[in-house]
């Protein structure tokens, strides 16, 4: 199963769980003949999303393993190594990657739900209106087919087609993280950033072309920024998601991470044993 399909399935599970919490709160308010307790709804949504992170990790772990395995086997062949790539998944980088991935998904979903809740309380949405807007929110994240009018209350503050963005971004991110782990086993000391040079290449990626760092070092730390003169004006990228250890530089990035092997003695594959 690919990243995009897995993301859509997980978002559908999240939507059903979130709406079930909302429906229970509505029934309880009717039973008690009181207004719905929105703060209780918010707490229950937050608690659910924390637990749902484990489901996201379980769903994506085999996809990441498959992606990294194929990439690593290809790199082994290209550079003449014979490292057993399956050993990569017993290392800390894999757990760190999947944990951070799941936490970020939950945080962004929680932000969207809380913004909807705040707007609903401000404007006095009925329970039916709240259900409709939550459904629109998840449909925008999975299919991207919600009109701007339907999501005017959030469109300027949240990402749109998240399933697509997750697929593109995490394919590159997982590949880069696995590749760097593999390079370490080869004895590589330095990594190099390589961008795809065509008419779709953004100026930020182009500026990263052939930049190098020591293996294990970041190109940018979390919270740092990259300022670049584009045309006649300055543009900025702020890396508030995580430290940039390699691609992707941004959600639509197509860059790759390569090993610097100029000073590395690369033996033939049959000479290696692990």
C-alpha cells in the first residue's frame, strides 16, 4: 500500500472517531437538557489523537520499510556494497522517524479541529453545522475537493490536500533518513545534497545543490531560517517542523541525499561480509 492510500484510510478512521465523540457529547447534552460541553469535546479529541498516533505508526511502518529497503538495495548495487539493508530497521533512526511523523500528523489534525471548535463557539454553530464542517475538513485533507467557500473559515490557516502532501513529503524524508543510516554503515563521513534541476525546481532547492555536511549533522537546525533573494525580493523558509538533516526542504521537494565517496575505498560487493 502506498503512502497516499494509507493516509486516506487513516484520516477516514480519525474522522469517524472524531464525529463519534461529537455525537456522544450531543446525546449527553440532550439527556442532561444542557448545552453541549465543547471543552469536554476538545479534551476527548485530544486524547483520541494521542492514541491514534500509534495507529498511524503501525500503518506506515511497513510502507517505510519497503521504501527504504528498495532504495538501500539500489544504492548498494550502484556503489558496490553488500550491506544487509534489513539491519537498518533495528536502529534508533527508524523509531525516531515514525514517532515524529505520527506526532506531527496528530498535532496538525488537532489544530484543525480546535480551530473549527473555536469558530463554532464564536458563531454559535448548531451540532449539525459542526458535523458538516468537520466532515468538510477531513474531505479537504483526503480528497482536496472542497470549495473555498465551504472552508473559508480555515483555508488560510491549514494545509489543504494533506494525504497528497504526506505521500510526497514522507517518501522523500523516509528515503533520505534510511539512506543516511546506510551510508554510515558503508563508512561514509560526508553527505551531499542533490536537487532535481528542471523548470519546476524552486530557488531554495537550487541553492542547496551540492552542499555537504558531515554524516549525522544537520543542514539547518529546528527554528532556523533560510533567506534567499528571488528576483528582486527576499524570500524566507523557516524550519519549525524539525532540523533539516536532508531532503525534503519543503513539502514539494524532490531532492535526494547522496554519499561523498571521493576519499572512500569502495570494495567489491563480494569482498564484504556482515
